[in-house]
C-alpha cells in the first residue's frame, strides 16, 4: 500500500501519531500497511518498556489508516 499521501499528514500534523513518533511505511503489496515506532521517552512506561497503551495506539492508527484507504479505494472510488 502506498501511504505517501497519508503519512505526510499523519507525521506532520499535531496528533497521537506524531506525538508517539509513528512512521508509516509503503509496501509493494496493495493490501499491506506497515508502521514503526521507536521506543523512547514519549512512549515508555516508568520501567523503561514500551507502554501497552502506545502499542495499542500504534495498532489503532494502522487499522484506521488501512480502513480509510480501503474505504476510499474500494467503496467510494470504485
């Protein structure tokens, strides 16, 4: 899935994606979306591990972007 048109908006505008340092990655497969998020002070819990809430936020953002893309390409622009 090509996420270039979405990733600039998600990574540069204020919001959870930017706050937690999420980066969305384009893939050659049209139905695959990837993202990464470094573990740092923005998303670690007090013991130094990645916060479960940050993990769920990453999953929710990936699912939301994937659904948005699918809805736009498959349903609305078909």
